[in-house]
């Protein structure tokens, strides 16, 4: 095993574990490793049943290599001993999206569950459990697929209880502040308030809910006995319907967190956290607007900037909005979470490019001359995407240019375009 500082760190992420919003958090965690080539492993079990499992692993590995500087291997991928051996020997171990119930069944059957418990309890290294994997680590685990997708009655599964060595008797709920439902309540990992209230009454004696917002991490330094909240959102300790909210930037002792879990907000005196936010009993409510933007927010901002530029007749600003959105889609291409965000953003991107082409074609003078001002930068971006192997994104630009009347040909001297005349 390569050598690291004698640190034991458990990071629990609510979502966004392979998105740009969490790069800073991952880099800070990886910065604790002192080995020049740390042994870094990805536990793919939560999504191993999916047909696109190999693609999810490839995107995650590319994200950590490019954004974090970690060369990550898939745990047990042909190695003796499989995932349990990889968990025991790794300096840095990560697991993320998929199905909590599937992961629990597999990990209990092959010994990975015990290896994870041993790792968190006594072995040095960094362990990152996110999304579905995060939902498995408490004393009770939420089978979110079965409840939200298949209509099962709300119930708990027995969790891995990795946090028992910290003295924390909790059920971890990632995606705590989810808002995808729009007209219906999808907070608390798609449960909503009604079902969470039911499940809360069925928790094991003395247990509480530990909710981790999307694009947020609870970082537990097990040796120092300290807990830090990092990222965009908040961590919530909910007990008997009463919530104590720990905003991003909060640092408290593990002993204080244990007291919150066992006795509720009265156990800890409210005080300012980093940025002036208050740690204390608060109702569940939307988190304050974060600084880092998600792909959905970046898409909306690009569309608004494009509309403003179009209203002003500013073609360069319209092109800039398109290029900003294209860059955002590229930056988020490694995100392994199963949502429709990238597809929706690409659809918006195609629409903006088509509108840009129509605007240029309708401009005074020679349409080809007007289009040249926007076609050149877009084709340069397309060439860069092709050079990086991002052919789907590159094809999006080509197809939307074609829809706007520009025919693109790839030649030995680079891409060339011509205007399709009516």
C-alpha cells in the first residue's frame, strides 16, 4: 500500500460527485494524500447492473484524472480478491450513483460491507461515499428506487452502519434538497415531506436523519474528531420532525454532531458559521442561492443572455452566449448521475445555434458574410471537441449549423462551410 498521512476521512456527498461544482472539494480531499501515486479505486457496484456501467466508470475515471489529478482504477476489475481487497488497500476509495438496495445486497454478499466498516473504523485513507452509495452508510438505508420508481410502501433497509464507529446513529439521505419534481415535493431523495414523516417514525431507536444537500459534502475527519460542510448547500440533522441546519462552511466537532443526533438542537448552542450563517434549529426550506452554478442554472443563464443579445441585435454577444453554453455542456459531460440535464441543455444549445443562424441570414447584406462572424468561432469549438474525442458534442454543432443553412465539410485543411441558398 502506498503511504499517506495517518488520516482517516469519510466524505459524504449528496450528489454532483462528478460535476464541476464538486471539483474544489475533491481536490481538497486528494490534497491530503502525500503519496506521489496514491492507490485510488472506484467501487462500481451501485450501478454495475446498468447496461451503461462501463461508460459510467469511464466518465468517472476521466473526471478524476482531468479535474482532480487522480489515476483511478475500477475496484476488483480483474484483481484478486475483488472489491474487498481493493477497499482494504486503497489510499482513496470512491463510490457513487446507482441503486442503494442493489449495492447493499452485493456488498454484504462479497465481504465489501465488512471491508468498508473496517476501513472507516481503523484504516488510514480517504473514503468518499456519494449519492446512492451515501444512502447505504447509515444504520438504516433508503431504497429510493423501490419507493419512488416502483411504488413500494415507504420502508427502511438495514444499512452498512459505517458511521457507528463515529458514534452516529443516523440514516443518511442524499439529494436532500432536490427540486426536480416541480409541482410535487421531491425533497429528501424524492420522498417528499409526507413519506419522510412516515419513515422517520420507523427509524431504529435513537436514530436521526442526516440529510446532505445536492452538490454538498459532509467531511468527517475521524482522527481529529471534526466535521466540515463544503459545497453549495447544507447538511441537516432531523430528529422527530425538528431540523438543525449546518450551512456550507460550518465546522463543528464530531462530539457536537453526536449530541445533535442524540438530543436535537437543544444540545448545541446556535452560533455563526463561516459566512455569517447560523447553526441552529430551523424549518426545512430552500437553501440560500449558491455561488457555484449547476448545468441547469448555466443553461438558463445562457438562454437569458442570448435573448437579451438578440433583442439588442448584438450578434457577437449571441455567439458568446452559445459558446458559453457549449463550454458548460462540455464541462458537465463527465457527470455520472442519471438525469436528463445534459440532454436538455444540448437541446437548448441546438435551438440557440439555429436562432443565431436565422438571425445572421436575415441580416442586411450578403448572408454568407454575416454568417462568417459566428460560423468561424463555432467551427473552431467543434474542431477542439473532435480533437478531445467529444464527438457527440461536436456533431451537435455540425447538425445545428446545418439546420440553420450551413453545410459543413471536413477537409484536410480543416472544416469548410457553405451557405445553402434558397
